C-alpha cells in the first residue's frame, strides 16, 4: 500500500484476497499517518502491519532540514491528534 490513514481500504482488499483463497500474512505501506484507528483496525483483523515511514518522522525530518520551524512542528503534530476537529486558530 502507498498510504494508510484509517486502514479501511487496505483491509477491504485483504478481505477480497482472502475470499479468493490467498493467505495474507501482513500489510506493508510506504507511509502512514499513524492514526490510532488504523492500528486498531489491523489489530482487530489480526493482521500485522508495518510502514516504511510515518507522519512524525516526516515532520521531524522537515524540522531538521529547516523546512519547518519548531513552532510549526507543534501545530502539525497537533493536527495528527484530531484531524477531523483540527482548527489551526485555536
């Protein structure tokens, strides 16, 4: 998978593969936001999940390269806590 946010679409594909008789032993993605909902979904599906990199690592790298300031890092990481309810002004 290229990106995992909630894990829903990935797990739908896993279900289709299993219905076709394939033995799915895990899921790998290039990137994940690391939302708890995805971790919970893969745990509930009893399917190991690994990602090459994640949102906190991306933001940390941007800070180290001077692309993002420490203040911006705080805002960006705050978004990850509640993306649906996020308000950059509050």
